[in-house]
C-alpha cells in the first residue's frame, strides 16, 4: 500500500511549498514567465532528490523492508482509539530507507559497539544501526510505549542482527537509571570491558633478551596489545630483526643493543628509549643465561656470570627503569624468573641458574611490595620447560622424554603459552597484583 504523502522532512516541506508556489504561478497569468520557469526548475531539482538518494543507497535488508511495510500499513489511528498507544503516532515517524542506511554507515565507520537510542517508534532506525554493529555490539532502545516493543520484536527476532537490540519500555530517564545495580562490574572499570582493560595502547615497553625465544614472543604480544616496543638484546642483529618483524605488523618498534649485566649499558638503554618515546611504562626484564654444570664443578666464574646476568642484571634493569616509573607514579615491571626457582629441575645440573632464579623471585617480591604505593607493580613469570632450539641440543635432547613424564600437561611449553600472561601483567587489569610469581609450567611444579 502506498503511503499517504505527508511532509515530514525539511526537503519534503520545500517540495510542498515550491509545488504550492508553482500552482499559484500557473493560475496567475500576470506572473512573469521567467519566475514560473525558475520555480519549475527548483521544484524539479528538489522533488528529484529523495528518489535519487533512494536509488543510489544500498538496498534495505528484508527484515527492514518488512518493518517498513508493517509500519506503513498499520492502522495507528485505530490503535490509539483502542487505547493500545497513548499517542497518536504518525507513520511518518519511521526512519526511512536512506536515513536507515546513513545511520548504519555512521555506526560502522565510527566503530561503535554500544548504541543508545532514545525514542524507538517501530524500530526501523534501531534495526538499521544494529546491522552496522559488530557481532558483539549492543543497542539499547528506550521506548515509552510497550505496544511498540510488541510491534517491533517479531521483526527483530527474524533478523540475524535483532539479538543485538534490547528494548527498554517506559520513560527513558527511568530506563537509563536502570533497575539493576549499574556499577563497574556492569559498565566495566572506566567504562572498559575486560578485554579493553588488557589493551596497552599508548604505552611504552621494552623487553630484554627479545632477540629470540621467550623475549621475542613477549615483544610481539606487548606490541599486538598496542604498546610501542623497544627490542633489547646483546646481539644487535637479532634485536634489529625482531624490531623489523614488529614493524611489519604495524607495531611501533625500535632495536636497542645492551648488555643487561652492565649498569652503563642498561642506563644507555633506558636513556635511548626515553629519548625516543618520552618515558617507559612497561619494563620486561627477560634476558637470562644458563650454563649447566654439576655443583662440584661449577666455577666461580660461571656462578658470577650467571648471577651477573640473571639476578644482578635484572636488578640493574629494575632499578634504572624503576626510577623513571617511580618518578611518574606509574609502571609495570615483569621479570622472567623460572620454575627452577621453585623446584630443582632434573636430571640436568644447574645450581647457579636455579639459585639465581630463586633470587629473581625474591627480588620481585621485595620490589613489588616496596614500590606498589608509588604506582609501580613488579611481578614475575616463571615458565616451565619451554620448547626452544636449545632444548633440542645434543646434550639436552635425550632428556626431553624424561621431562615429559614429569609434566601433567604432557607437553613442553611453547613461547606462545606465555604471551597472554605478559600482556595481563603489563595491563591495568592486573593492578592489584604485585610481587607475584606467575608460574606457567603445565603443572610440573606440583608433581
Ligand atoms: N627456555 C626455557 O625453557 C626457560 C624456562 C624458564 C625460564 N626461562 C628464562 O626465560 C628467559 C628467556 O629464555 P629463552 O629460552 O628465550 O632464552 P634464549 O637463550 O633463547 O634467548 C635469550 C636472549 O637473551 C639475550 N641475552 C643474553 N644475555 C644477555 C645480556 N647480558 N644482555 C642482553 N641480552 C642478553 C640473548 O642474546 C638471546 O637473544 C631467560 O631469563 C630464561 O632463563 C627459560
């Protein structure tokens, strides 16, 4: 059924008035031909605009077309007289095809995920916008009239996008205050969903020992979560290669060469990052070494080297980055300890390594409690046995079967098993966690 034409939009009013003026001009012979001709041209242009937009806009979906038809054909006068609605609802209230597509486009280009609509009528605008929302998007439509919710809901239900829509009936102010408790659990801390709270956009991070292995995986994870990442390694070529990998993924990155066992080198690393990006928010002290030897054969040189990198080096990094963080009242330090700080992995012999990693846990606990009241959280991750090329060496390769029998998870860790943990500890979502040792070892330390 064709809608009875009643002007509703500014353009429709312009067309209506131009048509009236044109009729007067036609009926009065004294009107100059020029005026009549110009009026006719203006009317032609104005009256063609809506149909032009209809033609050039994307077609509406089947449920939208159904909603339009249902709204236009409905007897709104009768609904009012029967007391089903408390307003005389004009069908022209409906959001039309072109407006619906514009709303859908705006929702999509703005990347909106939550939409609030106040005043739904029969839901054409709501469904158009819902079509523009992502799968997990939500639209809340506040509508005075329960009758309109009943009217729209069957069509919403027939659309794959209808489940994104929640209609709240009654006065909008009451709906917005809500019946439920609208606290941070409901709305998210600072309005952010839990996944958004894990994001690291705008943060500056560094990862030591990021030229390969676990550090490389940490650098990718932090960058994927939105941070700018300084890839730090003793080996400049490895650092450069990983920084380039990150850049390929659109992550802002820089390669920094540093030996974390040397205070001057660490200070140079911190200065370079601050000079480039202004500050440091996330310090990931991951570089470490392990030289296996039986305790009776462990030389003091091996002991000093191992401690020099693993414990002393980690402390030097914590202190240099910590000073920046304490100064700005914010920071996240994540040290890489090891399951070897908890249990004695066997049968390989690695006294100095085990002792140094136990030291990293205690360093983390102490700094974590000492600096938390100044906004700096310090935690550590203790991986179990990680499947790196090192483990497949001639010396360690034969031990893999033995280790596997000690691991409830039945496999070695992959570097990717550790990535979410570093993002969590680097993010605001873990703000209440400090001095913690996050053990990720497939259950190995429990057997
Ligand atoms: N691989 C495992 O099974 C395992 C298990 C638990 C803990 N860890 C710990 O995880 C961390 C990373 O281990 P990985 O297996 O990725 O190591 P890896 O040997 O594969 O990589 C370590 C990186 O650190 C760099 N590095 C070494 N000494 C450095 C120094 N003084 N300054 C700067 N960079 C230095 C190396 O060049 C290398 O790129 C280490 O602290 C290690 O002790 C590893």
